[in-house]
C-alpha cells in the first residue's frame, strides 16, 4: 500500500510555550542564546558525573562488542545510550538549566547501568513495560542516538501481539528541553491524551524546531522503531499536538496526509508570514526566494490535502494561537472544505476540560473508523517533490518546482479513473487491492485515454502529451523526490562534513570557511542534537560517496573532493572569481554555496560551504525556521556573518527541473 511506501521513503504537550517571543526577539543584532547556558556545576558533582558517564560509556562499549552475535539484543543498545548521552551532553555543553537537573542526571546514569546489566544478562524488562517508557534509536542522518517516549497501555501486558492504535503526539516549545529533561518527563507523564488500549508515541524531534528539517525526520524514524518493537495497527494512526506541537501536527497532517486516520492540531501556527505579524508583531520582509521557500512548510498551502483526512482542530477562545486554525479554516474554505474547530470557552493557551472531552471523543470515533487506504477520490496538492505521495498517487515530476502542483482523481461508477493535473509532468498510480477498484477499466488523464494495466502504472509527459512510461524516472538528471533541493534538504538524510586539508586560495577565504564550518557543526549539535560526522577530504571513500550527502568545505585548491568534481558543477570557481549565470563575482571575496547531485553519485547531494541555512535570529520563533537560501547563492564575505546570513548574499536562485542553470531572476 502507498502508506507503507510513504513511511519507508519519508520515514506532548509539555505545557504552554516556555518563553513568549516578545519584541526583544525581533532584533537581529541582539539575539539571546538558544539554548541558554546552564547553571554552575560544583567540583564534587562534576567528578561524580564524569565518573558515572565514563563507567556507563565503558559498559556501552563492552556491550557493543559482546552482543555482536545477538543482534536482537544489540538492537536495544540505544535504550541504554539515551541515558549516557543525556548526562554527557548536559555536562559537556553546560546544559544543566537548574540544580535539580544534576540530581536527575545522576539518577539517569543509574538507570542506564541497570539497563546495561539487564541487556548483558539477556533481559529487557523495559521492552514489555507498560505506562510511560523512554526508548531510543540510531538516526540514519548522523548516526546519533535519539530518545523518544512511548506510553504503553496496561492491556499490553495481557496481550503483546494484538495490533493497537498508535497516536503520535508532538510536544510544545521548550528552550530548556534537553535530552535529560525530555527523558525525565517521558518516564513519568502520560501526556495530554492517553486513550485506552493505545500506544502513544512522543518524539523528541531533536529539541525545539517544530519538527522541521531533521526534526521532521525524527518522528518518522521513531515511528519505524516503534513499529519494529510494538504491534501497530497502521490503519488506526492519529497525529496530534499542542502549541508548537500543534504546528508540527498541521505539518504532518497536510504533508503526510495518507498516513493518518485522524488529525488533531491544537493552537500552534500553520504558516509563516501572518503568524509572525500577528503573534510576534514582526515586520516581515523576505527576499523573493525566502518567500517562495515558505511553500515548503506553510500548511495553508497544502490545505486541499485535508479533503483526504478528517481533522479536529482545537483552540482556546482567547488564545492568540487560535490564529493557526482560523487561517487553516480560511485556506480550506478556499478549496471548498470545512474544518471542524472546537473552541474552549474563555480558555487561553490550554485545553478547556469539556472541550477536551469533546475533542477526545471525536478523535476516538474517527480512529475507530480507520484510515481508508483505498479512497475512490483523491485531491492532492504540493509545491515540491519532497512531498509527493498521497495514498495510491505519487507525483514523480513537476513542470516547475515551487509552483503549485495539483491532482484531482476520481474513480467513476462507470469504471473510469478520471484524473486532472496541474503543473505535473510525471505520476505513478498504485491501485489498491480493493474490491471497488476491480471495476477500473480506463484511465482518463487530462483528456487522454489509457486502458488499465495490472499493478503499478507510470505516466510521463512528452512534448506536452501523456504517455505510459516504464518507471517513475526518465533516466536523466532531474529533480525528483529527495533529490530536489533546496540546500537544507541535504541535512534530512545521511550527510558527512568534508573538511579541507589543503591551502585555500587566500587567507580571507580560508578564515571564512573555517568559521562557517565551525558554526555549522556547533549549531547542528545545539539545534538538532547530533554530532555531525566530519572527515578529511583525503579520507572520503567509496562508501561515503555511495551512502552520504557530502558537505564540502573549502575551495577547489583546498578541498580535494571539490577539486575532483569542480568542472562538472554549474557554478565555476577559480582564481578569477565565481562564475555563475553569465556573471563573474570578485575573486577572493566571493564564495559560492549550493546544492547539486553529486557528479560521483547523482543519487546523493553535494553541498558547498553551507550548513542548514536558518541562523540564530530564527531560533527565537519556530515560524522563522524556514530555508533561507534556495539551490545556490553567492556570498560576499567582505560583510561578516550575522545572526541571519553567512555574509552578504549578492546572487541566489533555484536550478531548473533538470538541475540546469535558470535565467537570472528579475529581482537580482
């Protein structure tokens, strides 16, 4: 089923927002640090923690060796490592935000040692434990161990094989939500909703990013881990959240629509521009490419998809974040859809109890009905091939990325599948094995007729006309799912930072590269809670090229990997300057950043001289955490990096659908 495909390739309310984002957070020149620095740790506590961390680390190393012959137990090692990381990160990076957390770290190190001892003895009591449980998995992005919480119903102890409903619950904003605090809460709290006989997954989301970028991948990876260790009924899954978690819920409801039987967002935000104006009171002045890139995450742009997903929104009557549901109501109305919006009378940023009961009953009824995996009618929209699948439909190519694509499909009683498309150049249909689909005889695609073939079928436009195709790809270099940009997309799957070992073309370039590489790795850990994989250019091997996006730092004279592929890139960089789109930018002070299919392996990306593109100013409000650069840009490094930019952006644009250079944008 398409739902499984979407999971494979794609794949808590902790209270009100921990800190309101006021007018002081609209000043890019005076940005407070997120996360803040922690409290002082006494010498005695530091020694105790260092000893405990070292001891648990030694246990983990030993188990990694001892359990090689027992993969079923080795697979559970992350359930031990989460405690090691939580204490180690808090101590190493000064992230004890109050003195009580020092005691929490000591207690979690004891828990880690207990789990390690059990694992060595072949026992895993936490794997069958009911109630709130903290667990972990290894992320494919950077090899980091990420924690998640799972609430296991008491009925699980009676029957561990029966498939159960799964709710995904997204937590609210918490600038002090370290791994330590997250695990502590997830081991004692059932959360806002804990329906009977239901598994409730609480993803960490890699800290405080509204489940965007790597934070978006985290719930998918956590879900896959849960499905491996618990019996999940994939026809009865719901997505829910409140506050920042409500924003995350809107994202997952509109972008991963086919996965859920019901969606239940509360408060939060559903788009960028108006939320920042209303809630943040910010004067929003995006560049043309930033505004276009809002289409990545603005749920209002994907409102049509909720035709396929029953959605119950909640807002407090006097909550400023009621704006999110009101904007979604407006966006859905423009598509002829009506949003069910439950209002908590006189309630602020919390669930009013009677409204909460109403919401719970409605969601329970929808999930009990189940997810219709074989709908006869689909309405689907997207702005990027990153989000290209809904149930039995996949969009494989667009006429133009970042312009709206739409598909309306309906199985008529006459046995004809009527499909109308907009800005779509290739699509795949995977008819479900459902009795109603056995009547399908003809496919009418934008007025062209095709006889039905058994199984999955592919169509592609040639010279403006549809034709049957052999596969979802045309076999040439083109934008496609998970190979469509922008720069930030490279950090949503496995990547390796490639450090230059040679000498830069001049000292100014070398200094900028060193500073931005340090910034990228440091802020990856701060904001996405992993330790970026870093390798010297001379150490990159065939496995790295085959399995990772390569983030190349330096210039062709300092980075050997870049030197090897420089001639095959659409942006040229030499001693005379940066040459792009018929323009030459000053040598020595101009640096290109870009994303492009790796010429050594076009199934993976290379990125030049960039980490994720939003910076310190954007950490202050999650709605700002959108891509700041498109597929390529040129940076004038005579202007130093700031809380918003890596320097002065003097040119920037998207590549075309075949990764070709496009004519210069009129706004440049």
